[in-house]
C-alpha cells in the first residue's frame, strides 16, 4: 500500500503482521480524496481509528497543515510514529494511543477543532454511530467541516445526528464511504 499523491507520493505504508488493522484500499482512498479536492489543503485533520494512518498521511501529503492520529493499539501507534518520522512529517503530525471515545472527550476539553475528521473503525461494531452521537463530537468539527466515514456495505445502517448532512455516499465493493458536512444550526 502506498501514498497516492502529493509530497509523499509513492512512499509505501508498512504492513503490520498479526494486527487487526484493515487498511483502506488505494482505490478507495483515491476516490475519497478526489471527493475532498482542495478542501484538504491547509486543513486540520483528525484521523480516529487511524490504524497505519493511510487517510491522515494521504491528507498530509496533499497539503493538510496538521493531522492528529488516534488509535488504541500501542503497536499500531508505535509503527505509525516510525512511518511519520520516515516520511519526514513530524512537524505536522501528532500520534495518540487512546480509545477514540476518550480522545473525543480530551480534544473537546482542550478546545481542539478540525476541518476534516476521518472515521474508519473496525467493521461491525456500529462505532461510527457511537462516536457521532457523543455530546462532545460536534464541538470538534469546524462549522461546515467534513466527516468522512468508512464502513462495510453489508453492515447495519449507522445513525447520524441531523447536524451532519450527508453530501456523498459511494460503494466500492464491500466498502461504503460517506461524506458528511457539519451544520451547526441543524
């Protein structure tokens, strides 16, 4: 698996043997970033359930000013930190080993705001609905900010609060990508 475009184009993301990490296919990532277009440039990005960081690293490669990576698996975040260092991206990246729910609460308390949030949790646990329903979550997303979710097409429908308006929904094999825009007044 490699970075598709931008300053890290062609650099490979390492595999992590024995891990439950399910990397997003290159063609799916390419489609997501095609949908996002120039919104990535100068964006502050949160990559929850980051795994090996394919979404966040692609965002940094394409001009995001910063990316916060969160994953609860220490082996995964250690590998991600090494990858970020190897890419020369340490200035724009922060890696946290913590549960996504805890991260949302911590970042909310700190007053963190993001232009783009990637939610690519393990399939089948309805984690997207659970994260989006956290009282603190909307406080992390800038008005008109974007939330990109990835889930399996056969999985249960995820309930999304009304303040997140779906602007795109596309299937790629067994993968469903949905893009939402945060609207404060809804």
